[in-house]
C-alpha cells in the first residue's frame, strides 16, 4: 500500500508556499541522499525542478518516472491544489514509497530516476471545453530537464481529464512510444495494470500528433507524451482520468485513491523493469519496423515547434 506516502505528498503540495525544497527535505529525512532542486525562471513565474535518484543494487536497469504538469496550483486565481497536480503527486509519492521500501530492506536491482517540478502559482489558459493549466516556464526547457540519458525506459504520469475522449474514472496507460513510432501496448505493462487496479487494461488513444513536440500548432491531448520527443528510450504514459471533462485548474479534483493506484503501479513497474522481467516494447518487432519503413525520429524534432504556449490543448 502507498496511501500513507500519497497523502503525505498531497498535503505537502497543497499549500501556497509549496516548494521543491520542502519536498527535498522530506525525502532526505526518509533516507534519500541523491535529491536535487533547481529553480527554473520563466516569463510568467518560476518553478522548482526536482530530480531524485533511488539507488538500486547495481545489477539491474534504470527506470525513469516523470511527473508531467503545468503547476500544482493556480494562485492567485485558484486557492488549493489543482487537478493538474496529479503528475507531480504520483511521481513524488512514488519516490517516497521507494525510499521507505529501501529503508525497510527492499532494494530494487536497478536505479529509479524521478523528475518533476513544483509551482503553486502557475498560469491558466482559457480553452474549450474546460480551462487548462500551463507551465510557468518554457515547456521545452522543462522537458529537457525531465529526461535523463541514464533512463532506459520512462513512465510519464499526467492528469488527462480535460478532454471528452477518455471518459472513465481511474487510470489508463498508453501504447509504448519510441523514436516516432507508436507501438503496441506492452503485454507486461498491461498485465501489471490489471494486477494493480483489478480492472481490464484501459488505454489512452494517443495519435501521431500527441508524440510531436509542443508548440507546432497541432492538437495534443496533453503533454503526457512529450518526454518521448527527447529520448531514444521507450516511453509509456500513465494517465489519471475522469468520466467527464475536468478543468486542469479545478481544485478539489485530485482523487487520492486513484493517485495511490498510480503509485503502486509505478512501484510494480520499477520492480519488474529494473529486475529484468518486464519489457516496454518488443525489440525484434521494433527492428523489423525500422528495417521496413525507416526511421521516424524526425517526428521528435523541434524545428516547427515555435508557436505560443496556448498550443498546449486538450479536447
């Protein structure tokens, strides 16, 4: 169970003075030593970028977990934690849970690198059907910080509620994305989803558009798949979802039970991937696709991603 850690992070971020240093202090108190905080300045405000490494035994692979979001709060326009905070809550609660496991003697085979950022006063965007949140700093700068070359596979967590496409409550995963290809849903990740949630696997219907860099003027369901534009590693999105469209700026809209499931899912993925029993994609199928159809990594390029921030759209 990860309810305790999820509530701890939820309460820590649900305050006007929430900061990266507050989170770092808590993680260090629980035994983590490789925790860094970097203040990133932007035209609209600043945010605190966090990078956390939970060291494994050194015998396994390295998993990356990215908490994607615009901000944990929209002050002064909104008071309280916003729906968009889900990515940060789940990522940081996963770090806290892994820290507690480590202290209790359950050390994973490989490292887990967790990145996200904390901003209690991020800007909002007017959009139909519901209002959205946006990053207070350049989104491309944040994404470049979120992705580390040591990550051999990445889980990107993001609230995916501000749309009328995904209409069930709880969690969902995406197909695996690698260097411009949207691959089939990983059977191993699907099986873990069923085990953790007790439900059939639910999949977010991402498209080629969703895996292109933001700022190109093209519709994206949200920023969940943006880490895939900065890495050669396979990326899978983990979405918190709702039956009806919920504004990213809505307060009182983060569901702790759903977030706790997201944390447990990330922990199980970390156990299996670092231990070598889980694959995000089929390597032989990937090689055959490239052999037949060539590279699609041009879809990762930013040459045309020069539009204003309002292009972060969900429908």
